[in-house]
């Protein structure tokens, strides 16, 4: 009985997730739309001179005006996980032969651990989400299928046959975004399947740190 209740809750939660699957680095939405996600470097605008700030704003305005498709800028703020850094320091301490440096390294480790436990240090990550909406008649379970009741394998075959074409459209848009942002001094990298799984895991499980591993 308890297992059935948990399964129902899991299915109810999944109903609120708009993602159908992640295939070859592309997010496939339940409504048939596709998304490609780029992770972007940051730019310290406040440290720029007034002239540089004005030039950046104008360049960014030109970039936005040049787009012929929608673009979403997503900023993820998460508490910084300092554990990997502490693990590296502990390894250095273990291999250190100089007793004085070894003591100083241990004191530094304890200082970092205490500081991060008492202060919320946030890490911000920037993403550019590029959408592509296939023609209505070609979406999974398209208009004709819904009108005439055709479901199942035919729609799936059509989706698979068109996927590469849609991904090509997305990659062309990604190239436009990458070129536009590069003029601002911002570098972008496309997220692959594993990175997307980790991203969505962290979004929908904010209390968890480690994302599940993909199985081959």
C-alpha cells in the first residue's frame, strides 16, 4: 500500500516536469518543442570604465536586436560546494614533508571549513536556453493524429526522422548566439546529455548535491 502511494506521488510529480527526454544533448519537451542549452562565462560589468560599460550595453542591444528567435537567459544560484577543494588540500597536507607547512595547511583547511559553514557563499552559473518549435503538424501526436485518432509508432517514427533536422536548426541558432556573445567577451559551451541531466537534477532537487549517473 505504501509503495503504491509513493509511486502515485512520483507520477504526480513527473506530471509537472515539462521535459519528455534528453537526447543527444537536446532537451525534448512534452509538447514537442526542443531546447538547446549553452553555459556562458560571466563578465564583471562593475569593474569596467564608463566608456566600456556604454560600449557593452550598445553591443548587447545590437545582439538582442539581431535575433530572429526567442532566447532565455537563466541564472542558477547555488550554495558553493567547497568539499572538492578541501579534498585537494587534505591530499596536499598528507603528502607534505615539511612539518611547519603541514600544520599551516591543516589550519587553513579548518579556517575554510569553519568560514563556509558560517557563511552562505553562493556560486552563480549562467545559461542561454535556445528554443525550437517544430511546425504544428509535425509535433509528436500532431494535429492530424489528434483529429483522426492516429497514435503510437507512426508519430514516434516521424519524430525520430525529423530529429536531426530540428537539431540542425538549433545548432544554427546556437552559432548565432555564440558569435553575438563573443563580441561581448562572453564564451559559451553547449551542454551535453550528462551535463543536462545534472542541471535538471539540481533544479528539481535543490536539497541534493550529487546527480545520478547515467546508465549505458
